[in-house]
C-alpha cells in the first residue's frame, strides 16, 4: 500500500473558544508555501487539522495541502449497486 506524504504548509493557527461555545480559527500562512500549491484555477486547497497538543507557541491546529483528485477515485469492485425497484410500483 502506498503511503501518501503530506505536504505541510508553514502556518500558525490558533483556535479561540468563547464562553458561549462558539469558536474561531485565527490563521496565518506563509505566502511562498501557498504560491507553490496554486492550481490552474488560482485556488489553494488546504486542509486544517487539530493538533494533539498545543505547540510551545500556542498553535492548536496545523495545515497541509489537500491533494485529493476527483479523477483518481476508483470505486470498490465489490460495492453494492442500488436495487432497481422501477417494476415494483404499487399502482
């Protein structure tokens, strides 16, 4: 099985949680890292994930490139197909 290596992006992401329960992520990214992953449409696809422990500088999350490609999806060979009930109509 091939292991996908994550392309980490230099960032500082800190989550702030209010007493009322809402939260917000304060994100800072290194521009040169984002410029390297811009796609042909001008978008940077980034995933943000929660760290297991807060970093020494207070970061609560980290970021990496979202390398999912829709065209590379291969469905499972044994996936169940939905049953066609078009002949079993009650009227």
